[in-house]
C-alpha cells in the first residue's frame, strides 16, 4: 500500500511524552518512544483528537498557506459553511465572502451551495431500490477512512455521493472555464477554506480512485485575522451569497441529516460516539434508521481543529446568519432523470487490514495466544508508562516485534491482572 | 495444527448499557486474526443477541469464544430460569420480555431466531430453574 500522507505533525520540542494523546487516540495509533509521541501513519485517521487533547500544544495540523495560491492566475475560494460561524456580531454572510475577495481571491464559490445540491441528490438516491439501511453519509473524510480501516462490512452502507467540497470544486472550475475562457486549466486555482485537517489529507492522497479537484486546502485559522482586517461591517457589500439555511446548516452536526427531509435519521458527532454507532450498525441494531450522519469532530465541522471559535458558539452563530434565509435556494435541474456523475464516486478505498497480526491464519492464532499469555502477566491498569495505550496493546506490540517478554514498570509491584 | 484460542467473558446482568461489550472485544480480536469480514459479522451479531438475551432473561452469565482453524464456537452459559418451550421461543416475534425491556427497544422476539440465522449450527440445552447453555458454531471455511 502507498503510504498515506497525514496532516498531523508533532513539535518534538513541546512534546513531554505525557501519554494524554496515547489514551485518546481512537485507533491506538500513538506510542511514546524515547519520551515523545510517535504516530503510526497506517493507523492514523486524521481525526484530530490528539491535537484537541494535547495539553502542551505539541500537535499541529498542517494545511497549505494562503501564499500557495500565488501560483495561479485566477483564484477561487471555496469557503466551508463552518467559516460562517467564526465571526462575532455578523449576521450577513456577504461580509465574509466579500472579505475573501479583498484578501486576494478572484471569485468565491460557496461549499454550502454544493451542499444543497448534494442534499437534493441524496434524497433522490434514497428513493432508489436496494438502498442499504441505514445509509451512512460520506461527507466526513475521517469517517470514510475509519470505515475502510475498521468496519469493512459497512462499506456497502456508505452513500456514494461526493462531499460538497468536491462538488463545489467541480462546479466552480466549470463556471470559471465558461465565464473566463482566457484562463487555461492550469491557471485556475481552487482553494478550500477548511475547518478540517482530514480534508487536507483527503485532497493530497486522493480517495479510492477519485482524484480531488481541489488544488489547495487552507485553514480557517490561517486566514481568520486577515479576514477580520478587511471585513468592515459599516461598508455596504455586494450580494454574493447564494445559499439557504440547508446548505449553511451542514456546518453543524445534524445539518446534513435534517436536509434529507426524512425523520428516520440519526446524527452522531465526536469520534467515540461515532465508533459506538458504527458498532451498533454492525450488530444490525439500527436498521429502522434510514440515514446516518457521522462527524468525527464534536459538534460537527464547526468542531474542526482548524477553526478558531468554540464549536458550540460557532453553531449558535450559524443559526444567526441563516435565520432570515430560505430553506434552500439551489436545486437540481428537474428534467434530470439520474444523479449526474460529477456528484458520485465509484468505489471506497480498498480495505486495509491494519490490525491483522499476520497474513497467515495459523500464525495469527499463535500470536494471539502469545498476546493473551503476556497480557496476563501485566497489571491491567493501562497507565501508558511503557509507551503503549493499554496493557493489551503493549503485549501486542511485543508479540509483533517478536519479543517473548515485556518491560512493564509496575509488573513487579502490582503483578499480573486479567 | 495450532491450539484453539479461548476468549472468556463474564456478562454482567445488572447493566444494560454494557451489554454487547464482549461481542465488540471478540470482533476486534477476530479482525486481528484476519478472518473474513462476513464470518466476523455473523459471529458478532449472533454473540451480541446472545449477550442481550442473558442480560434480559438470566441476570447475566458467561460467554466463551473458542477459535480453531476450521470453526468458531460461542458458548453462552447462564443460571437463569430456563426456557420452558424451546420451539415457541424460536418463533420470530415471540418474547417474554417485560414492558420495561420493550421500552428500551429490546424484546422484539428476534434474539434466538437471529442467533440461529447468523450461526451455522446451534444447540440449546436448557433446564427449568437451573439455566440455559446455548452453543453456536460458525464455520470459517
């Protein structure tokens, strides 16, 4: 497998090896080695939990700088709906969009606009025969990666609709090419203004066999102060925004699901809750639900680690800015019989059995039994002092490394405990 | 031929919210063994239903999962009231669960039928007042 390029970086000078991230990583991808956190790239799903939980700010999400757009002659900004929730005393989205033009973009194409179309097509998608129940949203890139690493049996449940960011990139590019034929394909740059480092990874690594149409992913936090400098609420701005409540609502958990206009839905946010819901789906427990929206970040995209504002405050502000808007203003062409291809993706990334002990079943069994033997010699307090998140993980690491014994600082004083 | 692997769990009968934790743990372990996802799915549903049954009807019990190279056995043992009429209990929709259990969304009368559906072989040994042992086998190949 090609190595997956991630968006989480460690500042070694700040990392104290304190084990906080170790205990919060949902895929047990982190170990403390020689006093510093090390991320197993094959297991990382870019959820941002370690960034959120690190008490020393040693973890950082990487995205492109705004200057990376300088190489393009015609620059298009794709603001995520969550950007609209970042500003104080602001009840008109046009000031934000105008601000994007002032800081150097030539055009703005709202992702919320694409989101409304995705919602409309999802409603159409759900009417088809043989749609799995429940259908799982494909908008959060962390969830897609989580499913392809840990829940292979749920791949068939995933809605094969591209996320609004991709749809927006495609529509924006087509629009610019039509309206400005003077620019060549390479001269047009599409920049997603992102709350989410996983979107940056998604764009860099592509998704399954789908090549992203976004050129750069820039953090909301990176342009926030530049926007504040140019947003002047006293000056009148031109009307740019072309989206309703539905599209903007995608910023928060439940926004996508309510836009399905079917009450048999479920929306869960926060990676721990998401894992529990996925387990329930695997157990066949919530088959009466038609649509499941899952967001890795608490509160939904407003909780992304590249945002500035507290997610709950941001969610309240999203309500404020969309208060006086119609439900939706973007609809598909009613003459269309099928969902257009530029809204769909073909296949999920291939299942990568990252947790498998050995390609040989008998050998895996032998290793598992050895893990059980070693685990029974450990105290079971999951303290993290050895560098692994749990005693079980420590035993597993040893067996994978071909060791017969482990080094537990407390095995002698506390003793083994199953 | 390697030794069978045994996973043992105590299923706590007093706590609804923790019911299903054993099947989640087993699922993770089986994934590490590299078993086909269809086998894992069948096993986790069969085991989950069994766990819930033990919590609803028998105040908990024990669950043992035995993995060999050819098959996986799940042995669920409880000291509950026993099942008076196994044929009746196997009927879809038949349930003796209380209204309180129903209000939690359980007790649809699909527990035993689902356990049978998702396992390849199932055996029920039950004695009134003594307890019930359900043994399920899922063939790997």
